[in-house]
């Protein structure tokens, strides 16, 4: 048993972390504890690649697996963490949600979320948002947007919800250089034009900043992850933007973001554009001014802090 633990410590890197964290490495889901020990939480599942582990409470994870890693060829399931890796056959796969492109969780309404993309005539494709309570009726989906040009790609980020549960960040599919995320109000079923998603406002605050991901954190803060510029924090009360991790050469992308429970740290996935073979890495930085970004895990993606 000791040998197994040491093996995983060597594989991940023997470094302590302040917050337990779920993440993905080479298509498998892991949990790293504050001791620095990481372990797989799902047994090997040949032919499938897992993505976007999403906490549902303290002991359950919502996961999505892709057949051969192909976008849209997916299954979505919920399971409870145990001492041993869960068997794929023991995960509660939600049959109507097969084919989802990304997932999320609204803790305010205790609602699991998924997004599907359906192809239409020509280049048209439609986005559908759906969800339901854990273990309950899988619910139905609603069409939220339609595109008439371009091609959908796998959104490697969760459906982030606002602290009050009213809004959710959805992937955007522009045909030119524009934000890759949009805010949707679920109750009235329409998109919201917030100042922090306005290209002119963003360019005024950070010249050339185009968003790939945006996620709410505690204490009226919003993480703004750039397609090339880095990670920034917006104070929603003052509308002030502060850099967390800047890429001077504009050669990397912020793929995903997760705040610690107390809001004192932010974990984020960085994907370098410098090489087609570059692997993602998870970084961490304190949210207070003056924090120094630190690489936490190599070859790791989709960080999710345990609640």
C-alpha cells in the first residue's frame, strides 16, 4: 500500500496544495489532497476519455466521458467518491444526456446542467441547455442559440453559474476574433449584455483582451480568462480589473478556472500555444494583490476545487 502511495506521489509531484482538487490527466479523473497525494477516482475505462469533473456537494462528482475523445460522442454520469476508484459500470449514467458537449452544476438550485449541440441544414447548428436535480427527473432542454456559419468545437470548460443561480456562462462560437463565452439568464431565457463581456469595455481595461472563460467567485469577483492574454480578476463592486497571471507574448490560453471555498486562491488551466504538442498545466495564485502564480500540476486540466 505504501508503495502505491509513493508511486502516485512521484507521478504527480510531492507538493502540498491548500485545497483538495479534482482534475483530469490524460483522459482520467484524479483527486489531489492537501497532502499532495493524488489518486484516480475512476478505474481505467479503455476507449473513453473523461472531462470536466464537476463537484456536486462534497462527495459526488458529475463527469463526462467521450468515446475516443470525440466531441459530442459522450455520456454523462454522477457517482459518489469512495476509498477505491469507481468502476465505470457503477457510475449513474444519465441516458437522456448522452451526446452532451459540456456540463455544470448549480448549487443554489441543486441542479445538474448540460449543453448539447445539434446540427441543422448546411452550416447551421443549435445549442440546447438542459438539466435536472441529482437522482431526479433528467428534465428537458431548451434551445438557447442558433448559428448559421462556422463549426462547433469542444468547449473545454464547465457551465459556470452565478452565486444566486440566475445566470450561467455558455460557450460562444464566433466566426471572427471575439469572446468565447456569453451570459444567459435561465429564468427569462435570454442572453444578458453585461459590461464585462463588452469587447470595447474589455479592450479599454486590457488592450486586446478576448475572453475564453469567465467564472464567478466569492466576494463579488469574476475571473476573466483570456484567449491569449492571461488571467484577470474583476471586482464587480468597483468595476476594477486586476491582473493575476499575464502572458506578455500572448502565447497561452486560460481554459478553465476554479476558486477556493474562501476565495483566497484561484486555480486555473493554462494551455500554451507555443507548440502543437504542448500539454496543459494547472496553476494557482492567491487572489490578493501581489500574489505570485505557481505551477501546481503538469499535464493536468479542468481544475475543480472540492466544496
